[in-house]
């Protein structure tokens, strides 16, 4: 009797094994973020993007670093690390998102690049070397700064955004126009409401100025270095080389801002790169 039951159990197991479908190998992808502090951890939209908008079928690697420009990111070796990430075997597809501009502007020694020559040349290098690794490049225009005069947004990054658009067209590279999308949102919200995107609350003096429609230096009303300007935002001073500090300014974003702009990036990324749709959570 026991022998018969053992034989029957073995037959059932053999039958079940025969009917079970074969295990399908996973086809995982990788998404690499390259850029400055407005993409990086502590200050950028990248952490919310990786945490809440990427499925478990994609590894999301945030290699953006605070204070870097399209040139200094290459010079210091960060780009070499990104290229190494693209060479990791086993991934079906690798996508590389590139956002620079803030630190390419004049006034940042060791970081600034020439808008007409160096900046587009660097972007074209990124695109070419990504494709040479078999990965897919995607260009992003820089996240807007939230500075206003008489209620009108002062989009000082528009020339750099336009340069990115031109490179995207010339190289036939997918484009996420984050500068345009974020500028529309920030203008619609106005100075006071868009201040909620910052890492910290403004000082009382800055909060009062926001209500007038014209922004003043974000450090007004809080201890500042001797000689710091008090009537306008000094972007060089508040966008140092390195990790963004937790403070109110018009450039970096806190959790609310990161969540909002990560959702914008995801929405426009789906349209710009439809092959990524299955990897993204709107």
C-alpha cells in the first residue's frame, strides 16, 4: 500500500513538472541619470523619479552630482563611471538621461562652458558615446529657476534649454523639455505658491517679497556671508560645487518639488521615448 502511494505521488509530481511552463529569463533594463544638483539626491527630482516612477523591471542609477556642468562632469571622471554603468552585462536595454545647464552658465570658475561651442559639443559627445555603448541617450533641458520680477518668471536658463533642443534635433535624440514644462508650471503658480517646491520655508522677509511678485535674495533675513547681495539671487553663491545644502533657494527642490517634477519628467519621457513606457509608472 505504501509503495503504491509512493509511486502515485511520484507520477503526480512528474506530471506537474511536465505541465509547468519553462521559466522565462528576465529582460531587465537600466536607467542612468546624469546631471547636476537639480537631478541629484538632496536637491533634485532624480530620487523621486527612481523611487516612485520606475518599475521593478528596471534598475535606476542616479549618478547626477551637485555643482557639475557638462564639462566638469567629464573632467573629474564622473562620466567615465557612467560609461562603466552602461557596460554592465545582462540588461536588455539601457537608457541614459542627461540634464545640464545650471553650472554651465558664466560666473562659475572651473565649471562654466561656452554656450555657443563647448556646451553643445559636450552634449554631442555624451550622445555619441552613449550610442557607442549600445545604450539610448535622452536629453533634458534644465529645470527652471523660480525667480520673478513683477510676477513674471525670469527664465535665465532658456538659452541653455534652446541649445539642448538644437542638439537633440541635430543628433535625432529624444528630448524631454523640462525647462518649458517646469516654466509653465512655475509661472502659473506664481512666486508664493511655487516656493513650496523649495527644500525649506523662506525667511519672513523673503516670504513678504514673494507676495509682491518680485523675488529677492533667498538668504535675506537669515545669516549670510559678509558682502552677500540682499536684493537679487546670487545663483553662483547658492549653487556651490558639491552637495546641495538644505535651505530655501529658487533652484533646488525639496520632497514636494521632487515629486512634482519627477512626475513631469515621467509624463514627457513616455511621450519622447515610447519604448520606455513599460518601465515607467506615471
